[in-house]
């Protein structure tokens, strides 16, 4: 769910580089279907549910490069976090929905020192 479909499309297509599909059926509710690799993301205009940790993840081949690109496009992105042999970073769309960027493999950044 996204509050404003046009803002969401600017973010997901313009900033993240997803591709909008043309085969969404007619519906009285505004929305869009986007390709995310071999998966789809369906955006529906409406009020997003309260944030309770829900998010979706997008696998990227090079997290550092993805973060640099997004930051160059003005997108606020969290710092990479080591997770086992992977790394992840989080960002939010204009409606506050959380998106995880995930790189599988050996982390390049040390895990935070939590004491």
C-alpha cells in the first residue's frame, strides 16, 4: 500500500530502477505492477498499515555499489549490516514502507561492536 502512486512510481522506477509492467488489469483502485528481477511488486494506492517490522527484500549483486547509486539519487539509505555471510541495508519508500537491500556472500563490512 502506498499513499500516492505517482510518488511511489518516482521512487521505485526512478530511484530504484524497477520496471513498470503494462499488463495490470483494469481496477477501480489505482495501482501498478513492477518487475523486481523475476518477481513482481504490486503497488496499490491507499493507506499503508502501521509499520511493525514488515518489509520485502531485494537481492543486489553489490550492496556498496547499490548504496552509492541510491545516495547519488538523493535516497536516504541505512548503513550496511553484516548478517552471517551476507549484508543488508534498509531504506523507506515515500509512504514509509521498509525495503531491504540484500547482498548474499561474504560481508565486506565488520559487524557493529555492540556491548
